[in-house]
C-alpha cells in the first residue's frame, strides 16, 4: 500500500479525487488546491514509490505492475466512493496505466501534461539511457546538483516567472526528497521504462479530462492525439501555461477539475 493523506469534503459527497504527483515531488504538491477543492469533493493525495515518505521496499522493482498493485490496494480503502483519478506528468503515466490495467472501479480520469509512453522502440531505449544517466547524477553528485540541473530543463522554463514564494516552495519540496530512492524511481519507472500504451487507449471507457498548457508544445501534440483515441474525452488547452498547469494557473486548474467532477455528478 502507498502512503496517502485523506481530506474530507466540507459537504456530503461520495466523490473522491485521487491526485498523483510528478517526479521529484510528493503528496504535498497539491496542498495549495486542497482548501478550494475540498469544499466540493473528498481528496486523497499519494506518495508514489521513491517520493515523500513512501516506504516501498528497495529490494523490489518498482515497475508499472508493482505500482498498479500498490495503487489497487490503497484505493481499496476507498471503495465506497466514486473515484476520480488525477495524475500529473509522471503521475499521469501511472494514472493511465491504472485506468487500463488496474482493478479499481473509476468514475473519471484527469490527465495533466502526460503521455501514454514512447511508441518508437529505439527512442524508448534512448530515453532509458537518459533516465539511467540522471539516476547516476543523483547517486554521485547528490540531490542539490541534480535539482539545479532539473530546474534548468526547457520543460520548466515557464516556472521562471512564478512568484518567489511559489518557486521557493517547489524547490524545498524537491530538496526534501531522497536521492537514492529518486534514482531507483528513474530506473524502475521513468519515462523510458513505461510500457507503450498507445494501442490500449481505446480501452478507457470512462469520462476523461485532459489538461495541457499551450506553451508546452510537445505535450499539446500528445494530448491532441490522445483525444482522438480515448472515446469520452474533453481537452482543455490552457493559454499562457507550460507543463505544470496546476502550479502556473491554479484557479483555472481547480475550476476545470471541479467542473469535470460536478458534470459527472449531474450525469449520475
């Protein structure tokens, strides 16, 4: 079972939003959203393997089937609720895999800035090599050097304009992670190790909400392609936002996610 934190809604509702964070982050990534969202919906935030206070055994491989089983066990606790599974980036890859291969009955799926995997086998192997190289940096140079390099990735250039307090909060969250466990996470379930799910996307038969920033060109293309395959999908392309939509335009993110859940409530 994965470490989680439960927030009860201010009003009576059976709807539960499960939120999965991205790489080098943890369950506290969504703290700024809890106050607004729990007015309408119950919330669970989870630490994925190698992040936060997760205690997944180091001697086991944290591959997608392992995480899928752990997530099934965790969500079994909340089987009395109608579950909406959200995942950002790395968490979105886990959410996609779980929506297809998990045993949990889901009411809806929210995917933020994520991908169903790499289709080209050569490109997938190359990405595994990149993930392994980054894992070595974590182990040899340490967390601070890795975080300094991570923050300079083009993927996160839109975070440069965030207010100082937000940037400090994000860096502090990154710096409180554990380098060896992050390295294992990269090797075991990094982007390069994710199974190619493109051919399985049509199996997702629940309402799906895809959120992406218009400044995040690569993931905009991926999102548009996913929308053409997943049967019941809504796509929200957020202007003036990059990869971390839930950080860069918090109020808009909350509005979209709560609106999606409330829409399904009306359809119950």
